[in-house]
């Protein structure tokens, strides 16, 4: 019975650990609780002392597994590799004098994205569709905060 209790304990811990990684709408947590209950039941069938030990191991282990998975995986899930990390609040850039200026696409423009023009990051829209990252761009027009660019032909 202790082998079954141990196997169910390991299953409960694994399910709690992977709850953070997999979108299961709480199903993995529910299965973890079922495994934990089965683990305690099997341990109590062996002896009361083993049962209370497995109750403690399940509670402490599931909490630890969940917290460890949050610590190691939540930051990786929140910021994907394709996103650009920018620190804090970014004020609106004065775009009134950018018409006709050149710059570099800071991100891929699909058609929206960010370009580096006159040393500042500006949210832009590509007039001709997709423009690769690091491609030279030229500002076509500025309408309020909408800055339209095109690929610069050398």
C-alpha cells in the first residue's frame, strides 16, 4: 500500500508543478487533489502514522511544487521571445517633426511596429506591408500620433 501511496504522491506533485505550464482550466489541480486524496487513503490503509505523514507530505509538497513552478516558469510565460521588453511607462513621443526623416525598423513591421528615428523609439505603421527588422525606413507622413513609413530604397 505504501508503494501506491508514494506513486500517487509523486503524481500529485507533478500535476501541481505542471499546472503553471499547461492551460487546463484547473483540471490538473483537480487531478492532483484526487491523487493526493488517494495517496492519503492508501497510506491510512497501511497505518494511521503513515496516513498522517502522507497528509503532511501532500500538503507541503503540493504547495512547494506549485511555488517552485511559479518561480521558474511564470516570467518565461509572461514575456515571449518575440516580444520586446521595455521598462515601465513610455511617454508619448513628439512626432510632429519626423516627416521625411529616416530611421531603422526596431521590430518587424507587420504592418505595425516600432522604428528607431532620430534616436527615439516611435510606434509606426508600414505603408507597403511587411518590413524586416533592422531595415532602413523613411517617414512618409505624420497624422497625430500615427507615423507612416516605407522601406527606404538606397
